[in-house]
C-alpha cells in the first residue's frame, strides 16, 4: 500500500490478510538486512535495535491519513521539503507508476481509497499530502507511532477483542474523530546496571 525507507528505519503500510504476514515479513526483512550489512562490514548481530511496531488501521479516512503520514516522514525529519524529493518511498511510485519493480499494489490501493481509477487516486493523494503538509507543518503525530489500532470506536473495540489477553492494560482513547487502542504510558525510569 505504501512505504518509506530511511537510513535507520522503515514504514510499511500493508494489507494483512493473515495474522502472521506482518511478523514473518518483518523477520525476513530484518534478517536479510542484517546478513547483508554484516557481510559487508565484517560484523555480527542485529541491524535494527528495536522491535517493530504495528498499528491496525481502519480502511477509510484513517487509511488515507496513514498513507500521507508515511509520505511526509522525511519532510518531518527536515531532510526534504516535499515527499517527491525522497526516492526511497511510495509517494513517487503512486504518482508515477514504474514500468518494472513496482512495490505497491495500485489496484488494491485504488479500491481501498475509494478512487475510480489511478488518475483519481493520484489527484486525491497529491491533494491529501499538500493539505496535511501545509496545515500541520508535517509534525510527528503519536497517533501513528504509539497506537495499536486506529479507526472508529467499533473497529478499535473489535481489534482489542481479537487481541484477547494481549490487550490487557491497553486502553481505548478518543482523540478528535479517531479512536485509538493505546499502550499504557509508563514514566521513563533509567535503569543502569553493569549489563547495560
């Protein structure tokens, strides 16, 4: 659906048709990246320090907001002024379909965004990016980086129920026109010991 690759992390927006698709994909990506990097640098160990964070997104306006949030990642980092200037992202692939090696399923994206064809999707996508980039100055939004699910109240309650015991301690929070399933926020406690 969408992606961006940076020097220290990636964002992927995927359709999860099977509960194991995301963990297995991330495991494959992390493993192959570490292998390649370690061979080139003659080192050992993991490439990325932290585990991945997944957020379930309802397929409506929330999906479009997530799409744009990913597109504006390098703008928020002050690396580029516009997402079209970052070559390792889905923005340019959506706006200009590559002849080979496409990563985005544009037919699925057209359907999920409610567009009639690729031209409408491109026009809408360009407008969404410009509106958000101009309105919020592309600031980081914890809605996307700290939520486990985002959508309407029914969607978020369903995700919490499907998570079962894994959702224990997680709360549903309303924010503007979103509902989010959030991790409990613990105060930062630095624990320094000989092992760290």
